[in-house]
């Protein structure tokens, strides 16, 4: 009952505190994940927030990712036989993943002004540390020592075409586009 459900996870790693607050909204395919970072070590000045994505039954070449860059929408297809990474500077604060077989879409969204880049990572079983197929959409953000830093991202999943999902996600009212001063 109610409008949402919240779960909180906390970690203290040698005095460096990370809190994640997950909010699932009733009657909505939207999941909000809010990070709070309190770092005491000066070398911890960047965080790559990395939700691991496996859309549908199988993570394979039927998965297509769309990145809204200044040059337009850039498309990347999952490469099944090698690990792969690439960085993007986004014009809007979302990345779409579409499964062409199962017709499922997942939008990862965030305030486009927070990350200084977005890293796309495709993992395969050849990875010694993680023997699975999956994808990470990693917004990298700078943190300030001695201050509380925040970052929020959203996961929006639905059936159907990725373009329709992006339009529905935009209706949520997120600050997805860069202000004109950045263009």
C-alpha cells in the first residue's frame, strides 16, 4: 500500500560512507536510486555509478544501446565475443537499451549535468572476475572530499520500442537536456 516502497543500503569502507536509497513507485515502471557519498580519502574523487543491466533472458547481439550525443543518436550493438568499453559525452541524460527479440526497453536516466562522462561496458564470461554477459551504463561523477555528495539515476523499464519509452520517460519531467549554454 502507499505511493512507494523504499529500501536503503549502507556501506562504510575505512571511514568512507556510501548510502543507496532505492525507491520503487506504485503503479509505475520507474525505479529511483539515490546515492549519498561521504568520502574522507582525498584520492576518492571520482565515482563510476554502475548499474549492471541484463535485459531479457539473454544478453546478446539482439541488444542495441542508444546514446544521445551532440552528433545525434549513436547506436551500439552488444558484442557477444569480447569485452568492450567506450566513453560518451551525452547531450541528454538518458541511455536506452532495447532487446529486439523480446521487444523490451530499459532507459537509464540521470541529470545530464552531473556526470563528466558516461562509460559503456560490455562484459563477457572471458572476464576473470565476473564470468557473465551483462552491460554497465556508468555515469562518472566527481566528488568533493569532506562534503556530502549526491547522485540520482533512474531505471525505467517497459515493453515496446525504445523511442516510445524515451518519450514516456521525458514526461516524468527530469532535467534531461543540457541547458543552451552547454550546446
